[in-house]
């Protein structure tokens, strides 16, 4: 199974015109490599793929692949509003050497299930790239039914789904629902850092993690505790991060991670406008949380 | 007041690669001109602005301006995910000669009120183009509060808002809420064809209409009845269109209008993928409604 364990999602540092800072991106990727994460989720939502041009996305991918040097597979966001654009991005990813593509049903006009199926089937067929279904209703405003995931999982290129982690009490049922409709070996993973650890404990295959994109050792320690069968330790480490999870929920993980990278001097990048960098009291609260948690 | 009465929103016929069919677009604009609509809403959501490149949007605008030959002002969609792109689109619109821009807070990462304010203020300041706020939560997933509309209405370039028409019982209160926060002469208009006529009767300034983009005489008759003080006649004409409104609500006005244009041979264009053209029973129901209503 290609996508299991910890998949770390870094930001994509870029200037105000959307030109990627490759040196800063390489520093972020090097941190992930050093922590031996299981995969890197380049150009995810946190990686602001939706805001970057095709050529900048290719530049970022080429640099990350060179930096990672085969140590971890790279899963790369190939979503776009138009089907033909998503096809070209997936073809680029395949040609560059990405291990898989992460495909969200980016929408403006709300899409039907049949439209999303055809979109995914076209990208899969025209690119030949292994694909992870990116279910993220908070950004795409489309909700995948288990039936649609089951239908898509029959396409040979579609190998995984990244679902928003349900509340802990609901995750076992969510996993069981999906397992009943997908083939053996299909990867069921979760995002939404604050609930993902319970999803892993319940048997989820992968944690697609924003915090891991900047603090990979912190996230790896949790995943290793789960893999060692020590759920209590995983929960203890996860609960310790509650101050950060509170900020993620209130201000969005993207804004908090950008502020964190800036506060720690790891890279000087602001999110793409219209998204504004955190300032004032919000930024100070992030600084306080990083200090209290001893995150570096 | 620049934006009042009937604003007609045509589709933007384009090929599968997103290249605009200028001859077909001119035919649509000529229909609107012949019906003497009060303004043309080019490249709105129905005009698939979000799916078209900057250069194609400019080609479409130049052709429409030439065809309309000054008879009706053109309001043109200048929305984009990135603030710098929206600025460039608004600058293009100003340079081409559009009367105003229609600006939606297109989002991927959900936006805060402050982020939307800064986005609008930047586009207004950098372009100098008169702007209509495009409040369309169904596509942007952002909801404007009256307070934010009031704040934006203080910017000299921002002259109007296009709100989704509330249910008839709620429209008077909605209008009163907005009137209390905007300057005199600020245009309060509505979209969502099925509820817009009641909004006009209640004192709304403009109807931003999808049906008028293809059937301008039908919509003009309703607006003229309202302007003549004959609300009963306006309601009668509007209720007659109930079969069409039902299809709009169920299948989306965009899909129904594309199918209508195709069925009537006005232009042969499909919506941009991933949006699929209506087929089979859905298309037949549109055909039946057009026949029953004698729409041509």
C-alpha cells in the first residue's frame, strides 16, 4: 500500500505574485526527509495548489522530487476547476515522477455525483497517474457518498481516499462503511489533524497531516505510538497538542501553520491574497502555543 | 443609477478547450440588444467566468462591447481566486470599456470578512472600475453580512450589490436591512430568477436574470409590468414560468439554459467540463417546458 502512516503536507512558500520560493520549499522538504515521514503531500490545500499556476506547480514538484531524492513518495495535488486542466496537471505529475496525485473535485458551479465521477475517470484515464480521492467539503463544497467512493475505487488508477476525520465516536463506523465498498488494499486515510489520531487508532491507513508539514517529528512520534500498539501514548501525545488544535479549528490550520513557519524563522512567506497572514493578538496566541509546546 | 431594471446574463459559448465562440456570443448579445435590456451581465456565473482564462475573458468582452455598440452598459465578471488576478481582470475590463465589474469573493480556503473587504478594496483601488458586489453563497460559499456590505458601500468604486433573492415573505426586510447601511443611490439588486420578481415589486433596483440572457423579451415584459405599477400582471407572467423555475431549482439554471440554447438551435455549446450537458429525460423535460411556454 503506497499511502500509509504519516503523509506530511508542507506549505508552498511563494511571493506575492505566486512565484514559488524553491530554496524555502527545499528546506521544508528536507525537514520531512530527515524525520522519515512515510510520504509527502506536496501542493495540498495547505500547499495552496489552488492558487498557483501550472508552471509554478511543476517548478515546486521538480524541486521537491530532487530534494527528497526517492526517500519518500510524493503525493501531489492535481486538482483544478476544469477537467482538462486537471488532466494536464496529472500528466505533468506523472512525467515529473510523482508517486501519486491528490485530486479534489474543485468546484464553482456545484457538481453532481455523475459529474465528479466523469471528472475523476477522465483524469485517471488520460494521465495514468495513481490517484488519491481528496474529499474536502470545507474547500470544495462537494461531499462524497460511500457509494461514489466505491464506484471510483473500481478504476485501476484510484488507490486511496483522504477523508475528513469524523468525530472520534463516529470513525469506526465511517471506516467500516468505506471498507465495505472498496477493494482490498485500497487505502483509507484521514485529514483534520485533531481527529486523525483516533482514526489511525481505529484502523485508518494514513494520516494526511498539516502539523507534520512543519513539525514532522512531533507527528511521527504519535504515528509510531499507534504502530507500536500503544494507543494510550498516542492519545497522550495528541492531547498535548490541544492548544494547537484549538487554534487550527478557530483560525484554520493553513493560517496557523503559515504564522508558525514565520514565527520560527523557517521561512518568510505569507499565504496568497486574499488570505491574510495572522497579525496582532491571533499571531501572539500562535507564538504562545509554539513556546508552550516547545515546537521548533 | 447605472444598474437598475433588467440585467441579462447570457451564457458564454465556448469549445471543449475553453475557447470562446465569438460569433455565437455576438448572436446572444444581439438578442439582448434587440430586446432593449437595461444592462448585460457578461461573464457572470452563467457566463462561466470562473472556467475561462484571462485572455478568453478579454476576447469575449471585446466582442460583446463591439456588438452592443453602446446601447446597453456591460457589467462584466472580474472574479478570480487570487486578488492579483482579480485586479488584472478589473483593469482589463476598465481598459476595454466595460461600465462596471461584477466581483464575487471566489474562494477555496474559506475567507474571513476582513479578507473579503481587503480583496474588494484592492480590486477597487487598483482598477478604478465601478464594482457590483456579487453575493452568491451557492458558488463562493461566502455570505455577506449587511455590516460588510455597508462597509464596502463606503468605497467610492463600489456602487451596487447583487444578492440572492430571499423567499418572498423575507424580501422587504432584506431590502430595509441593506438600505439602512448603504448610501443613497447605491443599487440593491437580486438574482435567483424565481424569487427576483417579488424583490423588484418590493422595491429592489435590479433583476440580474439568467432567463433574460436567452429569453430577454419574456423577462422584459415582467420588468415593464412592475415598472408600470402592475404587480398583478408581473406576478401572472412570473407564475406562468413556474415550469422553468422548477427545472432551474432542480437542475440548476446554468444547465437548463445551456440545454435550452442547444434545443432551440441558438448556439451549439456545452458547459465546461466537469459540468455535463443535460441528456435523456432531463433534456426532454427542458424541451417540453420550452414548448409549453412557447419560448423561442
